[in-house]
C-alpha cells in the first residue's frame, strides 16, 4: 500500500508505518501544493492513502471523485506523539479501505 503523508503531519510519523510504502509531500516535491492539485497528484502517482490531520479537507474537496482513501487523524497538534497515537487504529482499519 502506497501512503502519502500530508505536509501538516510530521515526517517522523513515517517510521510508525512500517510495512507500507510511505512518502511525504516534501519528498515528492509537492510542498505548498493546494489540496485539489494534491489529490490529482496522488491519483496520478497511484497513492492508495492520503494521511492528514487537516480536518477541513473534507469540506474543501469532493473526496468521492478521487479513487484514493483519505484518512484524517483527529489530532490537535502535529507533534509526533499525538498523530502516532492513532496509528494502531489506522492499522486495524486498513483492511476496510476500498481497493481503487
């Protein structure tokens, strides 16, 4: 599974996701790209999951039109400890993600 970490999430979370092909927005050269364009880049580059803490993404984008799973962690901060606390639940839910 190919996962993209949005730039609002610390890149250190990447190490919490062993077993996945994880990339950061910065590694992809997409820093500063707005959500609509980012979604298209995710699709074009065959990402399966966009992992973010941006709770507004679902209001700014029609996520149903993109064949990618967007996971919004209910984290107040981007400090590693808080988003990392959601990773066990994320791992449990992975089998429920739609195959695109």
